[in-house]
C-alpha cells in the first residue's frame, strides 16, 4: 500500500479504506526557468525533470554574463546578496568569493562578490579569531563555472592555532600568547 504522505502521488480512498494513486507520479523542477546544463554544482539532471541543487550552487547565464545562486548559509547566516545577480567579465578568470565578517568569534554578516584574485587563508590573530575572512565558492574561466565547495552549507569554527610563552607572564593570567584562526568546512547535520 502506498503512503498517503508521499508528496509524489495523489491519493484517493477506495471503498476498502486503502489509499490508491489517482494519477501517475508527478515530477518537480526546482528551477524550471533554468535548464540543468546551466547549473554549476548540484547533482545534475535525471529523475524525470528533477534537478538536484545544493547550497551555493550557481547558475551561469553566459549570454548575459550573469551569475545567480541557490541559497546557502555560513553558520546559519544568509549572505546579504544571495538573491542578487552578479555581473561577470566576458573573458578571463574570476573568483566567486564569500566575504565573511565576525565579532567575538561569531559570524555577523556575509556577502558574495566576484574578485579578480583568489582569496588567501583566513589568517591568524593573537587573542581571538580574525574579524573577517574569505571563502572561495567557485572559479569562472571564460564564462565556464567550476564550484569549489561541496554539497553543503558552510561552517566556520574559531580554533586555537598555536600558543607561545609570554616573555613576562602576569600573575593570574595565562602564561601564553594564544593565536586563533578559523577552520572552514561543510555544515554537517
């Protein structure tokens, strides 16, 4: 017997109290206005019209030199311009970058930009993690896109990078100078 909670079937109750399908299974397209070929990232096509999408998948319109995104988060913070359309150059290499701002070891804001150079590592700072860093989401080469992150939203965790002995420790305080950085990875459920 089919489950009446299955979203891919419509059901009607027959005389015996069983649920039976009233029509053939329906298929759903996440973005019917965008063909699967334009999706960078995700799981590709197949499944009768269903296109799998992942956080931060981007959609490249090479005719108009534009880039759009499927929503994603970093530590549950949505980038301020996630639904914006970003302009691309007609040729050359560009980098899709998530710019992240922090305060007291927490993500406070993020936005996506197109940069001409790849971002470096988050850096190391004494006394607390850096207050901003960048995450490379993808690379565009001559209007061909390559996603550089997995099929998850992003987690950034402040961690101690290393510590060194203080030259003159103060009584009641840590005898070390402690340096912090950010570890960036996939968001795991």
